[in-house]
C-alpha cells in the first residue's frame, strides 16, 4: 500500500511539473516582440513588384490569390486616380516619416536596449535550463521506474519500447518537454 501511495504522489508531482512547464512554454511562445526587426509596411500592406508581376498560373488561380497582392486601399475600392495619388503623395511621405522615426535616437536606444535584454534573456534561460533539465530528467526517470515496477513483464517490455521510441523522437526532433 505504501508503494501505491508513493506512486500516486510521484504521479501528481510529475503532472504538476508538466503542467507548469506547459504554462511557461505557452507564455513564452505567445509573446510577440513589440517592434519587429525594422519598420513594417504600415497602413497599406505594400506589395512588391515581384509579387504584383506573378506568372500567368498565379493570376488564374482565383480572386484569393489576386487579393493577396493588392494593397489595402485597392481592396477598399480606390479608383485608379485615387490609387495614383496615394502612391505619389502619401506613400512617399509615409515611407520617409517611418524611416525618420526608425532612425530617431530614442528608438535606436530602445532597440539597443531590446537587443541587450534579449541577450540577458538567453543567458537567464540557459541558466534556468541548466538547473531545470537534470532535475526534470531525474523526476522522469523516477516516474518511469515506478510505472515499470507496477507493470507485469510483458507490459514492461512494451513500456520500455514506448519509452525508447519517445526518447528517440525527442532526440531526433530536438524538442524539449520543459520551459
């Protein structure tokens, strides 16, 4: 009976650790940087000349593909005259203003700070993983040994095979099961 209680306790510990790890991974993956690596296309979703040129096969593939290469103002129904005015007046102004903003000393200082924080984050993450990984592996090994002890010999062989397959997949994929 003591073995059963210990098994249940360790199972709960493993579940809590896995749940916490999943939450941390989800939080880390869900974060998006506030500023991308350089300025965006902003309010117009500019299409490149290569995109607009396309080949005949792309043009024949339907409205969805054609709309993919239209600017937002074209999608909104701008006339050719309106589109020309936007291209000749507004887009050059927007591009120059955006470049000026990106080159602003405050923005550049914040960009340098972001790079520094990113480096600090990587170092802290490495420190976390150096601490966490061996402990998590010890918990996993303990849980697997306890599970194996409960199984009869044929189930142990099947379990060992499944564990070996999972270990191989994780090694091949390079995926981690922790934060």
